C-alpha cells in the first residue's frame, strides 16, 4: 500500500516569499500536492544505490558511443560532436548535476530507469528547497528526507577547482574564479532555478554573476557579460540540443572557446549524450542483465511499449502502445522531428484514486535527493510535485 500523508500546504503568499512563483498550473490547479510520500530508509537507500550504479553505466556507455562514433544514432547535432569530444577528454569539464526519473521503488515495485535528465533538469527548486519547507511548515522533522542536494551541488562546484574527492582543499586552490549564470528571460522557473544554482556556487566560494542569455557576449577570447567582464565558467540553463539546432553560430563559437581554453561551459557538452534517450538503447545493449533497465530499441517492441523522442521533454510527443498495437495514451508536442525511441512499458505506482507516481533522484557526484511527480500514465507538464518524508 502506497504510504501517503496529508499535510497543510503553504499558501501562495508564503510560496512567493521564498521565490516560488510557478505554484499554479494553467488550469488553476495547484502544482504542489497537499500530500507527502512516506518512504522507508531502505527505499531511500535503494534509490541512492540505483542512481549511483546507473551513472557509472552512463559513463561507460558514453565512452562506447564516442569510441564507436554513434552520435547519429543518438540524434546528436553534427556541430556538437567536437565540443562533446573535447569536454569528455578533460576532467575540468565537470558535470554539476542531473536528475534520474524512475518508476517503482515504493509499494514493493522494482526500480526501473525511465530516463536521465542530465543537461537542464527541472524540479531542482522544489526538491532541494520547497519540500524541506513543507516539512518545517507542518512542524515535522525537516531532516527526515533523502535531501542533501544543496550541499552536494556546492561540493560539486568546488570540484571544478579541486577535481574528484578533495573538496576540503578548495580554499587552498581557490583564486577568485568566476561563474556567469544564464537563463532565457521570461520563465520564472528557469530564472529562479538559475538563481538558486548561483547562490549555491556563491556559498561554495566562487565569484558569481547573472545575465540573461541574450545579454551574454561570446567571441574567440571567451564569454563576457554586458559590462565586458570575462568569466572562466558559464552555466547555461539552455539545452545543448537547442544550441546545436537553433543556434548554429553560437555552437561554433562555443566550440572555439573550448578549443582555445578560454572558458568552461556547465553542464558540459557531453551531458547531451546522457540526455539523449537513445542512450537507453545503448545501455540495454551493454547491460542487458541490469535490474534497473527496461528493454529499449530503435524499432517498435513486441508487447506494450512507450514511444518517445530522443530529446522530448515533459512527456511531450510520447505515446503508450499496448500489445495489440493500439495507442492507449498519447501526448502531443513540439519534438516530433527528433528520432523515436521505444522502451518497454512499465506502469508507475498508483494510489487509490488512480494517480501515478514517478520518482526523481538528483545526482551531483552521487545521488543526493528525492522528489516525486504525480500524474497520469504519461507525466506531462500538468503533473504535480509531491514531497516525501522518511518513515
């Protein structure tokens, strides 16, 4: 039986006071659920172990893709292949954070990987900050969560300087290095997520600034804000695949900047390999006995399967097909031009009202936090965020 606990929600004013303005969906419903998912310590540890093992598998699969030149199979834009290779070759191109999406893990269901949002994952603010605030608001022990995201990302920013484990040596090596954070203007969630990451980096010891993407200046000598200040690191909450497809001149410039060692871009270009759902097929080919992987192919499967697009987001352009070939659920969207991928269907855990639950586990050097989304068979942009508590 799924363990759900009712709670008193934060009102809109309280949410806005902590910067959370996207609290109401377009249909007027509240984005944040008034329940928590209760999980055991053992279930939290299982999510932790699954994400850590899968990340190691992704690293091996990415190496395989690069060595065998399988970029076309993964739908990678040709103008990003060199930046991907360049970022993969040098450890200074550090992956700051990503989010694994899982079915199962609760109510006795096995954990199965749905996909890895490695480049520009959403849900960070909710998972790192808001669900902690929900426990505090309901006079619950806010430490009773699998949620160390803030510190884990801070440590990962320090690894940009120290590399690998020795984050405690950061102060000795730190020399005022600067990070410029950017998002597209007009999206509250993306702006606040970028500002949260900037705050974490500032707390980690970096000199930081923020500029909307359209105000950032790029040339062969580096990356600059509108005042002409140069930055060694640039974090962009803007998908690599959109840069390659929609901004080819920017893709070329960023490649030159990387080749000239004038700046390091976060998340690195190689995270586009992880982001591609085509990696699910590569992973299954390489690790067919993994308990976390579902059979995945570039061709329709026998039995029930999910068809989705290489770089689809928020459930768009996804459909579920049953064993007879009938489409039982479908969400339209703008990603139809991307190649399809076919993954064996697995049903999400459901509550007594028929709502489905998908787990999201954030990863920053290691698994570091958990949140849930509640919705239909396909998690789309109308799904709700559900916090958790350890019971």
